[in-house]
């Protein structure tokens, strides 16, 4: 018997504004959930926030097809520190 391959059905969007950074979870119908954090804590908390966010939605990284990153209107340095 051949093992069935998991087909990712979600994607993440990461965005930095002037005040916050946000992570959104989307499927083919639209936004499923979103979380927002102060941009001053972005580099410190991003991995923990992402892990908690995925757990809250009962999703692993294997279920994520891709991660999109918005390039504005926030500062480039805030976005760079998130990634």
C-alpha cells in the first residue's frame, strides 16, 4: 500500500506595519485566523508566536503550502527582523 501524500491547504501571510507585525492564516475561502504583536517584540517573539498560532489552529508546518510576506507600508527593518 502506498502512503498517501499530504497536500498543503493553507498559507501564511506575514505583514509589518508601522506599529505591529501580523500573521494571517488563509485557506481557499479566505482568512481563517490572524494574530497581531507589537513590532518592537517582532524579532524576539516571532517563532514563539508562530508556533502558538499554528497550535491554536491545530495545524503543523506540513499543512502550509507557502508563506507570503507583505513589503509595506511598514519599515523595511521591521519586516527584515521578523523574517
